């Protein structure tokens, strides 16, 4: 697959998440897909669909925007902005009604036209700060607003 074809697959994955069209992921993601974050490893297409569905219920207006997309070999790297309004319980956190906007970076590996692996880093400090779960005062000269 060409670099442009690989980037197109990732764009379709993001589009499927934005439209909450989880059935489309069957065409784009391998059944044994593995996703690594700094806190967990998610294994399997059906499990990742459950995670996306849970997030979509908690943030019904969830929207992911690709800010940058770079491809090399069998990998595609994206810098993302995620936005949404926390109107449903999410991982034990009662709805806050707050709007959030945070960044993430993900690297996806594609084999034979399907995403087989992903690695993501999310700005969880900013995420939890916006939801009011934590208070981060920053360094003396840092603007944390």
C-alpha cells in the first residue's frame, strides 16, 4: 500500500469515529488489532469498538480533528484534537456538562490495508483539568488557563 493509501485508511477510521459508524471499522481494522496507551493495552476490534461506543455515549458530540498526518513505511502518525461535551458517565466520572478540548498523538501500523496496531499518547492532564477532576496550578510563570 502506498503512503497516501495508508493515510486515507486512517482518515476513514477518524471519520467512522466522528460519525459513530462502528460498522465501518470492520473494513478498516484487523480483528486482532492491538492499541497501546501509556496506561493500558486494548486488544481486539470488538473491544476497541466498545471503547469508542462508551466514549461516544459519554461525549455524544465527540469530534476528532486531524491536525497533522505523516506516513512512513507501514506507519501513519497523526496529531489530533478531540472535543466533546461530557454529558454521560465516563469511566466512573459522573457527567459534568463541561466542554473539553485536548490533544493526542497516535501512530498506526497498517498491513494489507488494515490497521493492525496503534499507539496513542493523550494529554490527560489537560483532559482532567477541563473536567474539573484535578486542579493544576502550573509553574509560577506558566499560563494554565
